[in-house]
C-alpha cells in the first residue's frame, strides 16, 4: 500500500500516480524512472518555451503541478534511503559519514523548496 503524504496525486503520462506509489504503479526500477522523470521535466520546459502562454499561465501551471515539491521529494527520498540502507546493514546510528550524507541530501531538498517557492 502506498505511503500517505500531504502531496496531491499527480498525472504522469496520462495516468494518475499516487505520491509514494511510483514503483508499484508504474512497475519501474530506479534506473528507468529517473531518466523518465528527467525527460518529463525537459518536455515541460519545451512546452513552456513553445506554448506561447503568458507569464501568469506558466507560473500558475507550475504552482498547480507542485513541480518544486516533486523535485525536492527526490532528495528527501534519497536521504531516507541512505538511512534505511545503513539501518538494514546494522550500522552505527551515530556514524558521522552516513549522517552527513543523509543530512546533505535533506538540505538540498529544503534548499530547492526555499529557493523556488518564494518566486512562484
């Protein structure tokens, strides 16, 4: 069952994917989903360039789609993954290197939200 979050479900290539359920809903592996996500973001950028929409429509579409949150979620998930892998291996919970890596990934997510949110 998908993990419940406060983020909305989003359309993904004509399908609604519940936040946290990408692997089960799409049947994808990380090495396939990451390039697909990159391609989707580049398609969005291309559509904005070619779409001829005015500034307010573009900004509203970006706000409505929660692109910044989705991008930041990648780094949140990476941070959590570092801790899960470390815990599964029975690692020391006070391991500085692991804590630094996880905290840095989490900070990137926070920086993305802080940098983008005020501007849109």
